[in-house]
């Protein structure tokens, strides 16, 4: 995998009578204070870590950002960067101090807190880089920071278009760069099943490949005639590798296994999973599909529980995302098995068959120490009080869920669907084809997760997320262009409770993040910055 950063660090410290200069950090820290001292750090840094976990951070930091040749560990007195745990801090809180006496000192309430402080250090060093092999010239400063939300996430859809293991790792590095701590990984859908399930090998033998793909917009009825997806799935060995890679960067992965809708790749693999029992294929188009899991058959639940058992073995995090969105009930209304299930369970509205499925799946996952997250449609299916709701159809679902006491992740399409256009005139600005919509950087930054909620209700908002659906995004280069620099806005909303100065935000992105993207070789949008 190509290294993300080419900065080479080294160490020596002195004070010079030079004026202080402003350091930009994204997201905006709780406080940042500079003084008129200057600390010079030559091109190879020596790290000291108070614990084994902190020692490992130096290696991971170097590896993630291409700085491994310039990172070494040393003793406490001589180290240029010292990493400590401070039990008085919150887990993800950090303090970063640069001084003549001590060089760089980063303290965190946990290794994760220290890790986020190291992301700020990378921004500071890049802004202090004189180039030509000269030392970094860093102002003396003190930074104190902690995230407002504990859940800060980006979602990547690998079903419509597939991304390699190295590209997924690079996506994780981008999350870390923006101090996001959760990776929502969309792994199953109508257009492709992307996770190996050993008990059901046809899911990847058949379910990962569609015979062709719709050309242009959904509904064009024009297809490219080219099979897509052969070999495009993640083996369990690869998933374990990616999970560890994320864990080393203090990022938790939440897998999404769609049910009961967005399921035709599974139905194509095992035809008995659907109400009709035959005639299914991995879907070559986009949109909402009427073919869904049959809830009337016990064999469907055996399949789903078996799949989730293997998923739980692969992903150690607390949450499993079970989808629940865009479920047409046409097949259930026609299916004798589903109608028999309704009669046996006393269900009078077919919509509540979905609630029946979700409750059974939730009970199964709860018994394994896990909790479910679902899209906001689950509110209409009789959601349990213990389910977390992911609000995507604007903020309204999240507001409704919080008012009834469910935990909520806010990911409204009107603010955080990054497959939407970034400018008001995409054709004029040369934007590639997108699904539609208009979400400029400023719109994402302006989102208020607490709008219309009382002080008591605010406690149920656990965090924010941005989604990248990939119907129209076939390459990772294009994916980067859609999330960058809009991830800066996501990060700022996730970390900062109060945001009042859009111009200051833009200037910090220009000073801290765009040069970072250039240095890392990341592809970012050059349009829409001032809309």
C-alpha cells in the first residue's frame, strides 16, 4: 500500500526570538494558546510512550502516514515527543504542549485520546515544514481538546462498487486523519454480497457477481453487458486484517447486513430465502427492489442467525447494523407463509412483520452481547426502546426517535449524504455524475444535531455520520473526491458543540487540511469550497 505521507521527522529543540504565528487545527480545539517561543524539530523524531500501547502508537502513526523511517522510540528524557495517560481526562480528551523545556508532550485520557492528539501534531508539523530537509519550526503552544460526540463515523458502501483491502485501509486512514472513530461498512445489498460466510459459500460465489450494470441514471434501462464483481468480496481473513488495522487506529467497525430488504444478492444465492422461492438474480440496477427476505419461513431466521453468528465472530464491536430501510411489502401481502405468520402472531398490519423480524434478530444479537442499529424506517415497524436509530431521511426520524427515548445517530441526507453534488451547477463546475441533491461544504458544517430537541432529549443523540453510497462512484479516486474536504465539516460537527464562524472554518481547512491532502496524495474536490 502506498504510504499516505512523506514527512520525515527528526529532533532538536531550541528557542529563537521569532514572532508567534497562527496554527490551524481541524476540527477546532476547545482551546489553543500560542506564545512567542519557537521549538525546532529536525527531521527524525524520537518517541517515548508511558505504556506499551503508547509505544505502539508511534509505530502506527509512522506507518499510517509514511513516517516510519523517521520514527523511533527512546528514553523519556531525550525523546522529542512524549506520550502519557492522564487519568483525570475523559477517554478521548487530549492535551498537546510544545515547549522549549519538554519538546512535544501529548496526554490523553486513554490511548485513543493520545492518538487524536497525534493527528493534531501531524497538522502542526506540516504547517511548520520549511522543506528542503530543514527542521520543523513549531511555535510554543498548548492545545486542550475533547470531542463533543462519542460516535463520529463515515460509511462506505462496498456493494454497488467494490474497493480493495488497501483502499479500505486508506479509507480508515482518512477517518483517523479527521479524528473520526467509527467505520460503518456496508457489506450486503441487492447489487452484491461482499462478506464471506463459511456456512453459506454461494453468497460470495453467486451473490457477489451481477451480470451487468445499469448505464447512467437509475431507470435508463440501458446496461453495459459486462459482468461485475467476480472475486469482489472480503474473505474472513481479510476482514480480520482490516478490523485489526482499524483497531490499531482506535476506530471501531460496524458492519451492515441488510434485512429484510436490499436482499436480492442473498436471494439469488439461496432462492428459498424469498417469498417466491425462484427467479432471483443479483440486481443490475439501482433503487428499491421488491424482492425481500420471506419472514414467514423459519429457514429465513436460521439463515440470518447463522450469518450474524459469523459476523459477530469477525467484528468485536458492540453494534451490528441490520439495515431496515426501503422495504416494499408487496411480496409479504401475497405470500401464504407471511400471511400465516401474521395470523399466528396476531399481526394485523403487514408493516409490523418487519418489527417482528427486527425483534427476533435483536434478541439473538442481545444474547451475544450486541446491540442493533437500523435506518429510521424501523421506527415505523414497532422498534424496541433498546435499538439505535440512524436518521437518514432528514433529521426528522432522529428527532422522533430521541423524543421517544431511542438513541440516535444523525446522518440526514440533506447534510451528510456525500454522494450528492457539491455545487449548485454541477455541469458548469465539471462535477462527475452523482445521484442528485446538493450538499456543499458549508451545508454540512451548518448542521445542528440538536435542532427541535429539549435539553433532556439531547442526551439521546449519540453522534453524527456521513454516508457515501457508491451507485455512481466506481473508483476509490472518485470516492475521495466526494468525501474530501466535506469530511472536515463532519469532523467539526462531531467535535465542536458550538460553531459560529464559517469563514474561520474555511481558512483552517485551507491552512491545515488541503496542504495535508496534497502531501498525502489524496484526491479532493477543487470546487464548491465557497458555496
